[in-house]
C-alpha cells in the first residue's frame, strides 16, 4: 500500500532548480535517499513535510492531498532536519509540548520513557541556545516520534547522536519499519548495515 505518493513535483529556490519532475511512491519500510550534495534529498523530505512550496506536482500522504488538506496530512508526518529548527529561547519541554499540540495528542508514558532512555530529563527546562548539539538532536529526535507518525522524514538522523542514542534509534526503526514509511538520508551507511532498507537514488530531476 502506498503511504506517500509524489507525482511530478518541481521545486525551485529563486532561480535554482532543486527538483524537476520527480515522481515516486513509497510503501511501508525504510528508504535511504542516496545522492551527492545538491541532488535533492533534503528538498524531497521538506516537500513531503510541507515546508517548501511546490512549483508543480502533487504529494499525497495516505489518501490525503498535502496541498488541499495540509493540516490533516501533517499530523501523519514527522520531520527531523539535519540541524535543529528550533528557536534558541525555547526549552526542550516547550518543543515537545508544541509538537504534541500540533498533532492534537498528549505526551504519553511512551514518550516520557524515551526521554528517560536518552537521558535528557534534566534538560527539559533548558533553552536550546545553552544545550550541546547532541542534546538538541536528542530532543528533535523525540519530537519526531510524538503522535505515532505514519510517515517519518529523517535528514542525517545520526548527526550528533552518541552510541546510546544510536542504539535507541536503530531499535526504534527496526520495530517501526513494518508499521510506517521512513525516508532518511545517511552518509555513513550505518542504518542500512543494521536493518533492512531500500535504496533510492536521487539525482535532482529523476
């Protein structure tokens, strides 16, 4: 069953063509987006997340058209960028609460368990501007797990993670790969060496 359908999308940044007529469907499982810098991997994930506007084409998440019903579609999606996209004055707790509110869910025992697993409970009231990069990444990782997303978009998710966090993420992906669609980039190849994945080659316009 197709969970994500991308149909002939074109994206431009000012005068630069980032994607030209890209089409692809994704079902359940883990998909590694391969390609050199500038190939369009991040643009694809940001397009599916509804962060960048399309110049043409359509994206559906499940049976929901992202352009026609963006709020409903985005509740099914999580996005972990390669660098935290968080206001520096925001605390870890505030980030998690905002994400939960946007998805109309509460922070349940499972999410609180993840906080314990990653050892960041002591930083819940710490502002992002004073956190280490690794701690910031742990909070953005947990925020991507809120609401049991059906589609997970993870741009270089291993950046900044310590060994404990890496093992946590690999275990989570192993469990969830049969339940949701996971698109990710990973220049290290670590994820693919631990769990089954599909390789998707990206080259800007294919």
